[in-house]
């Protein structure tokens, strides 16, 4: 098979935008997505952050406070999206959630469901309180569940993860999460197990709801189908299998101009644990800096300048524009 992509190709994505006549500029900053730690109780095969129990990066309270200050002074930023690693393993996590909720912000947490049972792998601190904490503060929970069957989930995330995840979902359901009219939002995330594009998000959501309810009595609000990004661990898997070019060609062939218009970097800013700003979480992990160099940390946050910036693109961006599109909130088309 002749590849349309080569690991030597320089920014084929930007060239594609020029060919298509598409100009992707920022439209707003509605969400501050903050990666507060790379420490995690798991080491998933598809993790673009390379998180694991051995990582030590943690956002300081000084930087947390500056994120909160930005949220307080910019009413147009309605969402705080806290991610990691397992974000609950940052020592200032509870404080950040409580403070942001006090500001009236919608707080989303990328919760892996198993940290409740595993706790902190370094300090051994228990996290059994998390479901009650989330419910008390009306946190929106977004949790990865690669599939509704044990084999595929454990293949991607590690042995025993599926059963812990099911127990975690049951605990959240018991507190009202995922129940219609409760106001407690529980969304799940699907990632393909392997070098494939996600199937229809609508179809997957229906299948997940049917299977999880019939087998375990579990309910949830929405399913987000997210394409595996060809960076870090997943890219390394592709390279070992000799299939990186094939996967990239698949993404390029599935390019969707409509999906491109809805990519998350147009309405989001990503904050690293050390306060540096990036166009998205994927750019952050690739150390692809903002083009607005004078306002590239949370301590120099300038909304007007950031809205005028040119978004930094590279070839991994084909992952967000393939098929129905992919973002931290699922499909974009």
C-alpha cells in the first residue's frame, strides 16, 4: 500500500488546511483545561500523557491559585476541565475543585474510576472519599471505559481495571450520577483498542447503555468517542508494529472539513502542571508551544492576545479531524 504520509513529512496538516482553504482561528476561550499532574495509578497503553505511578510532576498551589484567579476575572471562561494523570492525586485537587465551584464554574474531572480503590501509588493515601466529594460539589465526571467487555478494557488499561471501573460506576450511580434529572453528570469515553477509527458515537452510546444496564444495572449520560492520537505510547506501539504510516494515511483519508471547524483548540486553552499554556492537551504533551510567546504562561494570561493568536498545528491534528472528528468532548462534526 502506498502511504500518503511519512514520518519525515513536515506539517502535512497545515498544508492540507491551505489546500482546503480552511482558516482555523480561535473563536473563544470557554474552557480552561488544566493538567495538574502526570502521576497516575495506571499506565494505559494508549495514554498520550505517558502517565504512570512513577511520575512526579505536580502543579503547585501557586499555579493552582493563578488558574483560579484567571477563572475569577474572566466570566466568559465557563468551564474548568481538570485532567492528569489521575488529577485527584495532586495534593491541591480538592482545593481547586471547591474554589472553582465557589466561583460558579462548571468543573469537569477526567476521572479514571480506579483511583478510588487504588489510592495514591506513592504516598498510599486513600481516595475512597472521592465519589461523595464529587457528588457534594456537583462535579461533572468524564471517565474512560474503552469497552463494555472486560477483555478489551483490560487489554488497554491493565488487568483488573474493568471490574474496578464497574464498581466505581455503581458507586457513582448510587449517588445519583448518570440518573436523569439528578444534575449529576457522568459521561464515558471510548477509545478504540488498536489502530482504528471510532465507530459511530451515536451507535456506540446506544450499545454501551444497553450492555452496561442489562449486565450491571449501570446508567450514564453520554459517551464520547475519541480517536487515539499518534503520539507517545500509542505512537510507539504503532512504530513497533510498523504501522504508523498506515494509521496516519487512514486519518488523512478520513479528513472531514466539517469536523475541522469544531476542533477543541478553537475554544479552549490548555495549562501544563508548570503553568505553561498550549493550544490543546496534545500540543502540551508534544511541547508544541503557543505562537503567542509573550503570553504563554498562566501568569501572563491575556484573553485578547490569546484570541488573536495563530493556533499551532502539526500532523497529529489529523486525529482530531478524521471521520466525525475527535475532541475531549467526543465528535466535532
